[in-house]
C-alpha cells in the first residue's frame, strides 16, 4: 500500500498534464457541436466555445472522476458541458446590458461579431445543449449518477448559483460600501458554484461516496474563491495581452474587489491560505490526488 504521508505533488508534471488534458478537451469540444441549418447560430456557439481558454472546469471534472477511479470517457460529456455553460455565462456577461466588453479570450466578444440578438441566443443554445449533451452522450455510468449530475449542475447555474451571484454583482455596481461578506457571496456563486459543480459532478460520475464528495466540495469551494481573488489581482497587475480581455476594468468601473478591500499583499495572502486549505481537504485521497493538488497551486500561480 502507498503511504498517504508522501508529498504527492513532488514528481507531478503539471505543465504536461494540463497540455494533455487540454488537448483531449479541445478535441471533444470541437466534435460536440456540428454546424447545420440555421448555420448562423451554430457558428456563433462554436465561435465562443472554441476560442481557447484554460479549460479549467472540464479538466477539474475529468481529474475528479479519475481520482475516484472513473475513466475520462465517463466524464467527458459533463466536462464539455461545464465549458459550454462557462462560455455561455461569459457571452451574456460581456453583453452591453451587463459588462459591455469588446474582447474575450483574445478575440472580439460574441455580440461584437454576431450582434446582440444572436449572442443572447448563442448563450441560450449552449446552456440548453449542455444538459442535452450530458443526458444523451454519457456512457458507461449508472443512470442515477447522471441524474444527480444534471440536478447539481442545474442548481449551480440557476438563481441559487451563477445567476444569483451575477444579480448581486450587478446590484453592487457603483456602490462604494460593498462588504467583504457581499463580495464573497458574489464570488462563491458567480464563479465558485460552477467550479464546485465541475469537481463534484466528475466525482459523482466516478462513483464517489458522500464523505468523498464532501471533501471534494470543500476543496472546490476553496479553490473557487482563491481563483476569484487571483482574478481580481490579475485585473490590476496583468496586461490585456496576458489576459485576452480588457485589463484594469475593475478599477475603472470602481468595482468592489478583494484588492480594493484588502490591498494586493493581503489578497495574495488570503488566496494562498485558501489554496493551503483546499490541499488539506484532499489529504484522505493520498498521492492519487496529485493532479488536483497541482491544479490548486496553479490557480494562485497563473498569469491569465
Ligand atoms: C464573469 O465575471 C462572469 C461570470 C463568472 C458569470 C456571469 C453569469 C451570468 C452572466 C449568468 C449567466 C446565466 C446562466 C443561466 C448561467 P467578471 O465580469 O467579474 O469577469 P470578466 O472580467 O472575465 O468579465
Ligand atoms: Mg465581465
């Protein structure tokens, strides 16, 4: 038996792992949506879905399934669905009625290319297709696990998750006195909910027990919040080229962010503390958790 006391991430090559995982995800996404009549909507959906990106959510989903002993094939439709939903949320977030952004992933935003009407519909199309894709494409997994995934994902994207977080974010725009509690509510919902669903759904597909799901849920919540703190830091410290989207927007929009409340140094410290907690959540999995442990480190060290 392998000792759980070994430092698991020592020999793990994250760069290679990310490259390999990203490649299988890109291939699956490329094959996920065919262009048929009316071509315009499929083109618009594919334009944003295939624009690159870190593919962090699908990779977390696959890694969590693998950790539990499931295969990549079992989790791939759900992994793709996570990216479809993430992409649709960005298409809608960039609309003039929300953040009114011109660039995303280094390219013009969806509405800049296809118009607002089609961009709204491309988001709607991706959201609906994500659920269809899980239900129709998942193979080799008991139906009750697939049902659980669909239910958890539905909750994560609706008013109890992404949508609710975005609503509070919009309400707070331009307010000078947003509290840390409100900011944390926004990010736990707007960003954290889908990251958590990615990890937990991957684990459900792999057949995780309730205690395993609990550990992975806490891990995901911790990396989710750290991810957002780092996003806020990068908005100040990184360039538009590095980010693939407009930099310095938070300051310009006088948006409440962690650096605006805590300063940069304290924000970095809090992010690292969350990553340490996330890694501690995985102790019971032993060395098999190396990919998820390294992914946690990557979240604080990333440059975009
Ligand atoms: C980016 O945040 C936006 C999100 C993480 C999610 C936004 C959610 C919605 C628009 C709701 C979508 C609807 C459904 C049904 C899921 P940001 O503006 O802080 O970051 P950015 O700088 O990358 O734009
Ligand atoms: Mg935005």
